[in-house]
C-alpha cells in the first residue's frame, strides 16, 4: 500500500502494521481452540456436548458488547476502547489457562468474546486517520483488506499450532499461548497506535441495551434449562416466551430514542430485513457448527461407532481447507456476481452452504468426505461473509451504513449463539447411556446439527429472494468483513 508520500496520511502504513498484529492475535483466538476441543473436554472432565456452551456463552457476550463498545469508541476515542477490549480479552484468555472447572472455563471463554469488536474499531481508526485525503474510502478498504488477510492467515496458524503441540505439552501450557499473544498485543496497541479523542456527542442508550440483554439472556436461560431439565420443562419454555415478549417493549423504547442502540426502523426496511435475517441464519452454521464438527472429527469410531478418529493435527488441516475455500469464495464473488447478478450470487452461495452441510448427512465416514463437505460449505460461506455487509450498506442511508454493516455481524453472532445452545441440547438429549457416560454425543445429535445448518441456509436463500433487486444491484461487488 503506497501511502506514505502523502503528508496527510504519513504514518498510516505503520499504524496498519501495528493493527495487523492485533488481527493476527484475533485469528489465533479464532483458530487455536477448535482442533483441541475434545482435549479440553478431557482436561475438564466434561462431555463433548457440554463444550458447545463455551461457544454459546462467548457468542452472546460478543453480540452484546459490539454495539456499546462501538458507541463508546465514538464518544471517548477508538484507541481507548481497543485497549479496554484487549485487556478484557487477555483476562479471559489467562482464566482459560488456569481454569480448574467447567464453570471457570465458561466464564473465561465468555469474557474472551470482547475481541469481536477489534476489527470494527481498527477500521474506525483507519477511517479517521485518512480523513480529508480525498481517498478515504479507498485507503480504508485497502487497509481493511490487509487486516482481514492477516486474520485469515492467523486462523490457519493458530489451528496448526494447537494441533501440533497438543500431544507434546500440557494443556495448561498450551492454553497459555493465546493469553501471551493477546497480552503482547495490548502493549503493541499502547505504543504503536495513535490516540485521538472521540468525535461523537449525545447520550448512551442504556435502556435499549438493558432490554436487549434481558431478552437474549432470558431466551438463553430457557435453552440452558431445557438442557438441565429436559424439553418438558415449563420453566424453560416460560423463560423463552418471556424473552421473546421482552422484544415488544424493546422495540417501543427504541422507536423513541434519538440514538437507539438498534435502529428498528432501518432494520425493518424491505431492503434490510432479508439481509439481517440471512446473517442470523448464516451464523447458525459458520459460528454454531464449529465445535460439533471438531468433536465429531475427533471421535473414535471404534469406541462410539461413528466419527473420523482424527488427530488434532487433522482437524487443523480441516480448518485450513475450510479457510482457504472461504477466501476463494470471497475473492470470486465479483465474478459470480457478474454471471448471476448480485442477488443471484448470494442465493447461490446460501445454496452451496446448504449443500455442504446436507452432504454430511450421508457422507461422514471418511476424511476425504469431510474435506469435500467443508470445501463446498466454505465456498458459499466465503461469499456470504464478503457480501452481506455490502448488501446491508446498500440498503441503508449514508449516515447509517456503519450501523447496518455492524448489525450483520451482531445478528450473525446471535444466530451462532442460539445455534450453539440448541446443538448442545441435541448432542446430549439422545443416544445410549453408555455413549453419554463415555462423553460421546450420539450420532443422531450430529445429524440434527447438520440438518439444522442445511435448513437454515435454505431459509436464508428464501429470505434473499425477498430482497429488492435494486438494493442488490447497488451493492459493491466486494467488501471486507
């Protein structure tokens, strides 16, 4: 990126370099744990199905912290909030390294979810740094592309590292590595990124945040109660119903706010809701299915009667293949958009995701089948990750594009959180007692996971059919995520 010749953006390359370090840490966090979830379950003495609650808790925290931290960044300065979120993430990472129990690990994993706000804050820092250059959008896109490339590379590095070291060292030492990386990044931000005061004024929608948090927590509480007491629990369904009903006063309250935490008018627009619904449904597979895929691959077929009996190293390879095809799907989006049209390309991508997970239903006995299934799903997922923010921005007024693109990430995360909880129930609610005592989930539970992911992707395709054609046509061919 040749930018240093312009005095108005002098130093931007250095700032991007420091922020690349942050995204490398983010990628390590996102790739490091997946190959070793079964080993973590053994380390904590829990069942494979219970590992899904770690992901569910983290995704809920991630979904809830993005709006308030992004708003706080506008008010007090993005570097300050980036440092705050990094410190919280480091705390969660260190808790994981020394967690003695399921509960402690769950708390640490949830706290670690604060890293999800890093990329939006980094983009905001770059966007402000390039103001008045005449090339602000271009420079921001290029810099963000570098950051996303570093992220995807680090996902593979993190997965390969944990897969290679899990048999060679203790679990406590292994779990210290991400904590060390995040701690180091805190000081990189401190010394390498310039500080600037916030530029926004106005209040903070604490009331809306409280109502939204209450709604999500009640629904999650109901799902947890189903896990503990079974699907016949009156309390569980009462909590879920109460959580959904809480959305009514939340919507009314947000409609009265000048700076709502969720712009419900925009979210309900004809060009917006299909995109946001697609993001929610897409999150069920790209976020919610990660742990079930890992634990299935690690399950020994000689013991459970199913599984791939794979090592952590092979799961790392599976992740690497998936990320590579994610990148291919994203980079080929301009081509498919020209051939099929923007909306047609997105619908085709959701159908690829549906096909990839549907293939797991009959084809799950061999490693080559797993690689093929994830490659197909990865192609579609990469295009959706790249295009959904652009579609949301195209359907939003200029002053709300940041909110619209951020909400695609929030709704995707909430979808992943709910899916993780549902999958935890599915993987522990059926099967023989012997399987559960051994810590293995039943095969029927995994079949349920893949079926839900496939159906969710099909529903997303139906939602995109409702997207007004002019919105899709106005969206840029590519966008960073």
